């Protein structure tokens, strides 16, 4: 979480069963956190939420993390092929497309 001058106000470690993430969502080797992007306040609670890429999890995933004020995870939303409302997915013969290797906001 950043202050108005861009300085870090607080930090939280987030991972499998850490920082509010439920057990079993993230496995070793998924590269969870490969890319991270600050989003706007998606759930209207006044706290900025984040997108986190996990490109080595199957063909790749993006997690939307809805945060508490202390930076821990309140709830998650998974996005990958067929999950989280995402129906498109690049398929590459013989290789994983690494969906989630880069996340960002387009305005």
C-alpha cells in the first residue's frame, strides 16, 4: 500500500496460507507474484486491490486480490481459461502460453 507521495506505508507477505490467502490456491513452482499490478478499488471498500500473475500454474493464471487495510487478503478471484469469466486463452502447441506473466491496467 503506497502513500500519496509514493512511499510504502505497509507491506504484507502473501502466498499459500500466508497473508490471508487460503491453503491450496498457490503451489510451489506456480511463479505466483511473477507480475503484480495495483488496481483501483474494485469492491468499493476504499482499499486499492491488486492483480497478481502466476504464469507457471497450468497454462497460467491471474489472481485478483481484494485486500484488507493491513494488506492481507480479504478474498480472491481467479482468472484463467474458463474460470472467472475469461473465455479466451492463447493455445500454443507444445508450450504453455504463460498467461499472467505480465499484468497491467489499461485506461
